[in-house]
């Protein structure tokens, strides 16, 4: 700072005031900024943090027992949306995958002020409730999934029930009356909501719910393949299969192909998420798109509002999924 003062022809105090946003003359500010640029000066983040009482970093944490690299296709657009918002506020992001048994790590980070706030993707039943109970009451946190058993104060979530309703009604509009499903892990909060919506929508449309046509998967290709095999072993086959994510739909496509079925002519398959594998598959998957980039942006904006101490009422913001039509679904009987 003394070097900047010497080059700008002002006092070190003026340099300090100018670089910390305090009032100085326009001429002094111009000279200080030009000198700082010429000397390639950058203030230490630690000093900035001490002055503001913040670390200028937020945490984005997923609670999941798996480090499956296939999470990338779902998470990267979400991370990009978050980063876009943080960059405008000069914030960085810590990212980690926390197992259900190590949630206390998040509480410790809050108590030690390791981050100024958190975005949390809880994934499994009970996680939201535990974090809400154990975090300091005034610590900024925004949840990015809705747990049916808990109502967080601040949440930005994809409307899972609406997505499933769209999917089944889309298949119904294509003339399908016999619809099978490959669901996700029982304890996954998105799966809980999707199953509720699937049963409700099937009842509303007066469609038969046959247990042999509803198989449990694990959101991976292998379980989609196995679930489809079990459905195809039934005496009567459905005309369409709705898979609760794209990876399981890829597994279902593989199983159908192995037994000589043509997708979509013999059986239609619909996915969920619109990850990169959906467009790359053959045939390309018709699927339900989750707008996770938008979700990342909106959740980060909500969190930054809380961190800045601005007034923010308790709110759950819902983001609507959309149907993306490709080649894996056609009209029944076509």
C-alpha cells in the first residue's frame, strides 16, 4: 500500500480508504486505482474477511452415500447456475458430498463459520429435519429438495409431483393405457414424491396400477435393466414404461433390445431428468427435463439475500419441469 501511495502521490491512509470503499475525492480514487492496477495489487482475502466478518464463501453439499461419477450429468448445470450468481457477489463455493452418517460435518462448518451460508441437496428422508434441528437458528441455509415430512423455511426445488403428472399424462395423450414404471430408491425424497404423484395421476386417469409393472430401481443403468427384465417377464406387457431417471431408462432400452423389442414401435420408454445420456441414446429418449441450471441460480440468489441480511420471508419456490420429446415414445398402436 505504501508503494501505491508513493506512485499515486497520496497518503497510505487515502489508499486504505479508497480501496475499502470509504469516501475520498474522485481524483484521489482515480489515481489510487490506476496505481493499484499498474502494480498488479490485489487485497488479501483474509483481510477482507476480517473487516467484514465473513469468509466470502458458501457451501454446496449433497447428502448421498455414493460417489457415483454419473452424478456429473445432473449436477454440473446446477453448479454452473450457482457459480454464475456467486461470481457477481465476489463469492466462491465449497462443494462436497456428505454421507448420511456424517451430517454433523455440516453443523461443524456452520458453528466454526467455515462458510457464510449453505445450499443443501438432502436427497434422503430425515436429512432436512436433522439439519434444521441442529444448525444455529440464524445460519443461512437454502434446501434444494423438498422432503414431504418436513417444511424448511427456505427451499428452491423442482416440482417432482408435477413432473410425474406431466409424464403420465403425456403417455396417456399418446394413447397409452397400460403403463409400467421403474422407480428409484425407496428412501430418496424425490422418489417418495414421484411415487405419490404416479399413484394419484394413474387413479385420476382411471389407469390400472399393476404391481408387477412397477419395479424398484437404484437410479442406475443396471437396476433399470433388471427392472425392465422383470416387467417383460410378466404374462402381459405394458405398452409404455416410465423410468424415474434417464440412466434407468437406458437400462430399460438395453433390456428391451435384448429380447427383440423395437423401441418405440413395440414399447415406448420415457425418462426423467434430461441428462446428457438422454439425447445420446438410440433411440434418443423422450424425457422430463429438470431445469437445474435455473434452480442453481434461484437457490444461490435466495441464499445471498439471506447472507446480506436483507428481509426474506419463509418461502418455498417451485420450478416446473417440462416434457422434452424425442424418439423413444410414439402413439400406442402406431
